[in-house]
DNA sequence: GAGTCAACAGACTAGGCGGTCTGTTTAAGT
DNA sequence: ACTTAAACAGACCGCCTAGTCTGTTGACTC
């Protein structure tokens, strides 16, 4: 049981760092000092292995870092700002940052593996749904302007976050983060509830 | 000479659709009905082949679709809006859209191949520089608010574009595009030159 | 018409890949 | 003590991959 978890943890590490297709089962087993027998005792195939990683590790990771932090009753724009800030700060401090795990896998498997894409898209949908409902709640509570299209805002936010994580893998990630955050705040200012013009 | 171009064109097609590591030299040669001898007569290696594709095809593609359209003297916010709109419209009409080519390769090679990453980042930098200068020119010409940080805007724009192209590979790309564009316009409104309050 | 060389063809190799299969160990049950 | 089976170990297989190497073709020269 502990072995299964170790396999999945190092599996995700290596898949994230080197990509799924570029990481062999032997690579993972070598790092764990385990054998082929151990792997295929616990998992049916490499694909089955990865699907379980998605459900057990990736889904929880996305939830704890991107969904749970925006579930409060405060201003959703503030919550999202802090959530993105923290997520990006983790990336900045991680010397081996390869971008957003979810977005990387979406890119790698798009058009190549329908089964895996299905599970990945499920996570994306959960994130989207939670973002939208957080925004709608914020609109109801008077934090957002009445005319704001919450679904559109969610799409825009997800896009920009996926994208900035790609850019942050390049030069000066902390500068990229700072610039991104200033413009996010600028954007948020434009959709927040307008004070009643007296 | 014509063979080299055919190789590069189909090479980019397949690399884009299936990924670099997931596309074998034989795959490309099979589609072209050519032999190993032909390939290694024209190119030193698979990596050399790809670097040439980047410089000959990818760089031009990015230039013609993302840089050249924003080089005019009009309002840069309008130019960028139309540029993104058109680029995304092409993606919507492409039944086999796998996202932004540049962003996909950035994701695939990040941390895996320094040589290729160098050439990819060169293209990113060119795009960034041109975006910034277009915005600065727009600021000088009174289209943008005086307090706008052009570098930050460029980072934000590149992020959001990379990201939305990923989302658009999922469900209802045209809806994603529409929502994205509404929020882009919203954001642009917040950084455009403010009319003098009388 | 003999020589030359660019532009290929295709057999070949060494290594890596996912996956299989036959063991072996170890601990618990009876 | 004997059985049973979970949890592995590791040799093995067929296939694929980047890259090599020895040819062959056909146009062009002199």
C-alpha cells in the first residue's frame, strides 16, 4: 500500500519534470529501486498508472491550491488575487518549476490520448465551476459589478493563469509574476462593483 | 531543395499534432514517401532538423500572425484586439487545433532540451519586444493612459493568449474565444487613455 | 561515353520501450 | 509444519527509434 503511493508520488514528479511520453516505467522504478514485477502487480499499464495519479494526486493538488483558497465568503476578487499570488510564489521559489502541472499535461495529451484527456478535462471543469460560482456569489454580495459575465471572467482568469505559468518558466519568473499581478489587479478594478455616483 | 522544404513543413505538422518526442523520423518520412537516406543527407540529426524548422517556419509564423498585424500606427489596443481575434478565429475554424504552436513547444521542451529552448525563447522575446514597443508607441500617441506599465501589459497579454489557446482545445472553443475577447476588451478599456474630466 | 557528384534508397545496428512471465520471499492462517 | 497468497524480483520478448552505411540513380560535364 505504501509502495503504491511512493510509485504515484515519484511518478508524478518525473512525469511533471520530463513529460509522460519521455519518462519510462524503468525510470520511475530505478529511482524507487523497485522492479517491473512490483509495478505491474499494482497497475495494469502505464496509462492506468497515470490515470490513478491524476485522480489521487493531481486532482487534490489543484483543489488545495486553486479551488479551496477561493471558497470563503469574502470578496472573491481578493481571494483569487491572493490565491494566484500564493500559487505563483510557490512556483518562483521552486528552482525546478516546469509550469502548471495541469496545463502541461493538457498540452501533452491533447489530441493524443482521449482517456487521459477526459480525466484532465474533468479537473479543468471542476476548477471552472468553482471559479464561476465564487464570482457569482461575489456578484450577489455586491463585490462585483452587476453587468459582469462571470463565466467570461472565469475563462479569462484560467487562461491568464495557465499562460503566465508558461512564461514564468523562462527568464526572471519573479518579475513576470509581479507584472502579471499588477495587471490582474488592474483588470479586477474594472469589474468590481462601482460606487454609486452621487 | 524542394525536398528540404517539404520535410520541414510536414515535420512541423506532425510535431505540432503529436509532439516532438512522440513523432519519429520514420513517421515523417512515411508521410512523405522518402527514406532515411534522404533525411540524413539534408539534416545532421532530429534536433538539428527541428531547430531549422523553428527558424524557418515557426519564427515566420509567429511574426506574420502575432507581430506584423500590430505594427501599424493606429491604436495598439485595437490592433492587438483584432490580431488576437483573427488568430483565435483561425484556431476555431481549424478542426485539428492543438493550441498555440509556440506555447506547446515551450511546454514540451522546458527543462528537457536547452538548445531548442534557446531558439524558442528567442521567438518569445521578439514577440514581447514588439508588443512592448507597440504599446509604448500607443502611449506616446495618446491611446494609452500615462500610468500604464507597458512591459506588464505585454506579459499579461502573452500569458492570456497562451492560456486561452490551451482552453480552446477543450470544449466549445468558439464560446471560450468569445468570452475571452469580451474580457480582453474590458481590460483594455481600463488601460486606455482617460478622457479629461471636465 | 567516361567520370562526377548531388540526391536519394533501404538494409542494418545498438539501445530503449511497454509489457509478460516465471520465479522467490515473507508473513499470516490453520 | 503445511498451505496460501500478497508483494515483489528480474530475465525475457517483440517492437520501435535515432542514426549509420553501403549502395543506386540520373543529370551534367568535358
